[in-house]
C-alpha cells in the first residue's frame, strides 16, 4: 500500500496551490506531537489530533467538494499517531493507532499552515493602513479601462482597497449598469431596500437624503440593518453640476485619535447603544448598536454612524448627555480638515470603499445647472477577501506551472 502512495505528492484539503520552499528532512512523533525538520533549518510542530482533522485522504474528505466528511465524534482526545515518516516523494506520512489507513500530507501545505512559525500574510486580509488627509489627499487610483478582463489591475486595485479601505478606478465605461458588472468581478452583490443597483441623483420624490442635492455629513450607509453592508461602490456616469465633491474619512484613523486624546469619549462611543431606524412607508428596519464596535483584541470591527437615521433612543439613565457629547465630539473630528479626503468625481470614476470603516460625505450641488449622476451598489467584505485569495491563488499556480 505504501509504495502506491509514494508515487507522487498527495493532494491538499482545498483547491489551492502550495509551493515547496524547503524539503522535509526528518519526522518524529511521541504519539501526540509531530515534530518536523526542514532543509532550511526550520523546525515545526503539529498536534496529531489537528493533523487527523485536516487529512486530505478519502477517509476524511470528499475528493470532489474538498469538504470534510469526518464527524467531530471521531475526533476524540485519544487520537494518536502510531508512526511517522517522510516518503521518497517528500510527503509526511502518519499511520494512525487503531485505524487501518495512512495519511499523507503535502510539504508545501504543511509549511503554509505552520502557525507557530507563520510568515504567510493572508492575501485576503492584508494589514490595515490607517490614513489622514495629509498622507492620502486622494484615493489610490488605477486605470479601470479593462477592469472586466485584466486580473492584474483588479488585484492591484483590490489590494489597495483592502489595505486603505478605499481605492479608485478611472476610465471605467460610463454606461448604465456597468457598476454591477464590476461588482460581480468580486462576487455576489447585496440587495438592499434600494435594490441591487441604485441611482444617486437629485429627484423630487427622494426616499433618502442621498437622492437630493443636499450636503451630506460623513456617514456609513444602512446603520439600520443588523449587518451594515461591508463595501460600497459608486460609479460616476455624469457630472456637470456645480459642487458635489466627495468627502471620505478613515473612521478607524479618527477613532485612534479620539482613543488617544479623549478616552472618555472613546468609551462612550463603544458602550452607548443608539437606535438606528429608516423612515419609509413600506419598510421599518431598526437596529440598536454603538457607534464604534471593537474586536475582542481591541481592533476595530465597524463604525455605525448613519447620523440622519437616528431613531428615538432609550439612552441609559445618567448617560444621555454623555451620549450626545460623544457624537458631537466625533463629528468635530470628522469635520477636521486633517482627516478629510476631498475630491471631485469625473465620468468613468469608480470608487470602492469599506462602508464599515470609511465615512463618506458629499458637498451640496446645484441640480438646476447641470447633471450629477452616480450609480451605487453594495457587497460584503467577504467578497473582497475571497476574490483577493483567488487572484493570489491563480497567480501562484501560473508561476509554479512556468
């Protein structure tokens, strides 16, 4: 059986490609911990239970879907590796105690998932770079003329998008509906009460302040929903009206300034829940949440600041004045020129931004002297991360295949 298994490297429990950056030279195991030596001097350690859970063989995995078939009931703390060795192909082999099969592991996959020595940045979640207006007076900008076909430009644009929370394409065909085609280059578009695609222009029967010519304060969209849309795209089709420049603020950068300079306000923004509610004849979405939400490690999860959709909020006794003061201080920072990126839209410009991080705004414009027409759509953060990983996977596979 072993000789048949050793004819080549095994598959992996996914659809990815893993380069072999070093060879496995030795393997040892005490039954619970598997220790590996590599040709470049690295030493890795894996728990046998974890390896058993991540086997790529038919005993654990559906070869077509690459989804696991092992039940958690089979993964007891008693899982033991009976023997380990590196075969002639360079794969790690484990024979399991009490189970009549051998698992083989691809060395590139093992190296990539060596979490104790992890040096692989997740292409779908690059480190965030917080910015102010001095550092970034305008969005990182890329030529979008062939965005529907050019993966190189798509990856560069999306990488900047993920890192800075905002990135711009120029030269995208100024055609009705083009924004949905660009959005679908990432993945599935999110439907909202405004539909899949929405027109941002001044109209008499506006059902949102966005569809007027009014100035808009910095805000995040749809704070009324349990999950704010993760991403928003805005594509300029026409812009001959005076005014209407875009304003973008890195909410995480502002939050950092408030955390450092006004820790009392920062706490209030994190702790006090507001009610966010839409006003519409046919829908009544409401959600209670603080303006600022953090991850358990203190990192930023989201900013929820749809200021024009504040509903009557049952604010805590003794904290009502603190709640309004914290919002006032937040908007004082949001109006500070140090943090405000201001730029005009030209036809063909398409700006993507993280709706849970970047607060967007607009100067007032004159709808009686020219036309201003943007189209917008929403997606989730997951779509951006997934597409970046797929683009990275395709590029690595192409490089490996020569």
